[in-house]
């Protein structure tokens, strides 16, 4: 129940899209770990928490796409798996599947 409370405000999406300095490799590693931890909570019941209705997008998807061409193998695999997961979930979700621009 507490996870739902933490995700229920749009603050989590604001944190996801915050502009961090990813030239710092340690910060990038922490950020990717943060996104991985959030994505573990992503399912049919929680997908609406990750949808930003004001911007009409999925910040987790947007950020995953940014790292798709990353030369670091772990980051690339994270990115591609999150893209696939979000596309699959968006097709099941009745909220706004067009938000992923598919």
C-alpha cells in the first residue's frame, strides 16, 4: 500500500525526467538502478502511476529510449527490456496507449 502512495503523485515522474549530469558515470549507474527499481513495480495495476497526463507521455519510456544506444551493455539491455515491457503493457492499458506514440 505504501508503494501506491509514493507513486500516486506525479513527483516520481518529475524525478524520472530531471536533467542529471550523466557525464558522471557513478551518477548514471545510480540513475539506471533507480529506474530498474521503479520498473520492478511496473505492471497492469501500477502503469497509470508512470503516465504523466499533463505531458501525455510515459517518462519511464522516454528515459529508456534515451539510453537505447548506450555503449554500456547493461544500460542497453535495461533500455531495450523496458521499452518492450512498456509497449506490451500499454497495449493492455485502457488509459492512453497512444501516449507511447506507437
